[in-house]
């Protein structure tokens, strides 16, 4: 019996150890993985920057806006270079990419420290070259200084010999044009660009001589030209290797810019008629009906309108749009074309007769946009649909409209609790939430159907039913089918047991065996008594 007692004690110890081992294996595995990830991450973030064998050729002085590429060489014990360049600098002054392309951003002195990051392949080559180790790099960083200065204005010589400029002496604000420029300097072919110096608040001129008047005032324009390198060589050759001095007196062109003048063309009103609405709403648009019959002379010209442009907008074709509520007086007339003016003169023996002393006007009252309150109908309408549905159900009501045989043309209207159900104007519905909902329904006839109703009832629309038409619906929560639950449970039982699912079985087995061992121990004690 002592043998059985000893066996029971051994079983308890073994099962306890087994339980610990099977329950704790994941912790050891996760800890090992985590350690590896940390080590990998630390190694990557501490990539070694090299500088041995690297040389950089560069300018010592540049100007803001200059761009270029550093001339970089890497010769490290003859090992082929494979990697990327690294630069450390004040990025408010200069910009450098990992290929050595740079751009000067702001004036100042900048120190640029440089090195390189070898690729994995190059690192292996370095290790092989040095017998499996990587030697330390230079303790003193490689750097160069760069001076960035502001962009200097061109000091190229401006020529004026042989240049002439023609243009208008008086223009109006907004006018545009091109100066007529000629350059004939000792017969040397011109090759270069024009230069202009002027008050750029008054006029704008490009290097081709195109101009635009900006503001009223008097402007002095000094002009000249910058010859190209080729033309400069031609000039030197022509003058025996030297460039002669230019005129000491600058070439000057004066221009007077005045405000844009309103047209002084004669506005006509004889023979003109205008028809249009007198009461409109903000946002309304339309076109005036305009006729011009002046002694049978064919009309050729454009319409003129004078009005408060904060209230209404009108173009020269008579198209209008109401902008704001108010009363506006519109004075109108027309500007005949040159052709029509000649026809008028011919018709009246070479003279143009005076026009009506009293201006032609049209008054319009513009009101705020009224909200539409269309009449909802229910006569002759029937609706059929389910009375009991579940959340998530969808469908379409069966709707019929037969109002005195008048063809239906319009859209359906529904009033309901939109937290419970959603219905569009075609009668398509979707149940959203459990509850009881009353749906009041009707329809909005179209303009065409309204006219048909009026005609049918002798010009009037009869009142509709006082009692609203209502359809009741009870919406219940979705019932989950039992058969689906059973199938889901069955499927769950058939899933293969892996990982976490297997571990409880070991523990249950341990409990069972432990209990059995305890029973053996107890039985042995009883028998020994």
C-alpha cells in the first residue's frame, strides 16, 4: 500500500509541473520574440555614418536662388560605393537632397557636415576587406563652409544706340498695346531684349514692349536694350575689339494716362418699346420683350439700361435677374451701330433728329422670395401596405390616385416619425426602429394636373377631405431564428482546437489525475488503520 501512496504523491508533482509548463509556454515565447524585436529596432536606429574616403567639391560663394549639385567622390580602400549621402546643415539657409543637389534659400554663412550611409552590401564588403570587422571612422567630422549672399542685380551694360520707340502719347486706364520698337546699330543684327524703367504703379511693360495702363497719371519711360553675348561679340568685332560708350542722355518716352471716359455716343429712344413684369421676386430671371421700329430703318445696335444695380442686373440683350428686394426704375434706350447711324442720316436727309425729351422708363417691384405653400391633396388616393414589420424590413407601398378620372401627375407626400421609418416620395420605405407609427399621406399635383383639376371643376379647386388619410404600422425588433443559432453552435464545436483552446484540456486532465491520486492516498491510510 505504501507503494500506491508514493505513486499518488509522484503523480501530484508531475501533474503540477505539466500544468505549469503547458500554461506558461506562451509567456516564454512572447518574451523571446519581444527581445528580438527590440534588438532589431535598436540596431536599425543606430546605423553607422561613414566619412572615410569621401571628398566633396563645391562653390564657396553662391547667391540666394542659385542651384547646383555637389561633386562627391567616395573611395574607401577601393571598395565600390553603394549607399546614400548624408548632410547636416541649417535648412533655413540651404536645401540639399541625398544625391547632393542643393538650392540656396536665404543669405548667411552655413556649415555643412557630410558623410554617407553604406548599403548592407557595402557593409559586408567592408567587413570582408577588414577581416570581419568595421574600423572606426574619422573622429573629426568632414565639413565645408558656404557663404550665401543676396541676389545681385545685373550689372550688364544697357545700350541705347540705334534704338527708336513709337507709341501713343495719351491712353486711358485699362488700355493695352505694344510699342513699335526698332534697333539699328551700325547695321549689326539685333539679338537681345528690351529694357524699360518706369513707375510700375501707373503702367506695366514686358520685355517685348507690350504695355497696359493701370492708373491715371503721367509716366516717363526710359528705354534701352540688353544685347546678347553673340551681339556683344559682333559689336566688338565691328569696332575693332572694343565697345564704344552709349549716349549719355537716356532715351525717354512720355505717356499720359487718363481715367476711362464714359461713352458719349448718342443714346436713342425713338421707336423703342419694352415689355416686362412689374412685380418679381428675388432670384427671378427673365428677358425683356424689346422692339425697335424707327421709321422702318432696320435695327442694328445694342440696348442701353440705367438702373440701381444693387437691386437688379441687366445685360445689353435685355436679360435680367432680380438681386434684392426694392423698387427700381429702369431707363432704357439703344445705341445704333455705325451702319444704322448712316441709315438714319440718309433717311432724314443727312441729319439725325433729336430724340424724345422724356426718357423711356419701366418700373419693377422686387419682393423677397415667398415660401411655397402648395396644397396637399388626398381625394381619390388609396394606399396599401403591411401593418406589422420588423426593424430592417424594406418595401414599397401600393399607391393609387384616381381623382375624378383626371390623370395623375405629381408626387406623393408622407408625414411620419422619421426616427422609426424612412419613406421617399415614391412610397419606398424602410423600418428603422421598433415602435408604432402613424403615416399620414397625400399628394402634390403638378402644374399640369392642377390646370386639369381647375378645368374639370369649372375654374376652381374644391376643398379636400378634412379627415387626413392615415396608415398605421407596428415595427418590432428583429427576431433571430433559432435554427441559425443551432447551426452556429454546431459550427463552433467543429472548429479545430489549437493554441488557447487546447490548454484547458490539459488542466482538466491534471485535476482529474490529481483527484485520483488523492483518492489512492486516502484509501491507503484507511487500510493501514
